[in-house]
């Protein structure tokens, strides 16, 4: 059951971050260079988000990857020395 909870949290987080940034699905899809319906499927949990796009979302929103994945409530991004360039 923990896997389903983490998946639900990830879906909620990406939608929450998008809405908090006042972005439409079409706008964030454009930023990620995917079709709007593809991004919609990510947000609705109908399609798994590729790791490359999770990384891009994490960087775009300046949040910790573990926060984005629903593994922590700490939004703070990793310090520069801990991030891969």
C-alpha cells in the first residue's frame, strides 16, 4: 500500500506545484516539451513520469526531488555541492 500512497502524493505534488505557480497544464507541458494531454496523464496518474522530466520539474520549481516524489515534506532543494550538473 505504501507504493500507492507515494504515487498519489507525487501526483498531488506536481499538480499543487503547477497550480501554486499559476501555470496551466499546457504551459508546463510546453516547458517540459511534451504534449498537453501527455502531461495531463502524468498529473492524473494514468502515465508514469519519466525520471528526466521529474528532474526538470524539480529544477524548475526549485524543490527537493524527494519532495516531488512524496518521500519528504521538505521542499528545500539540495545544496549546489550535492546536485549533479
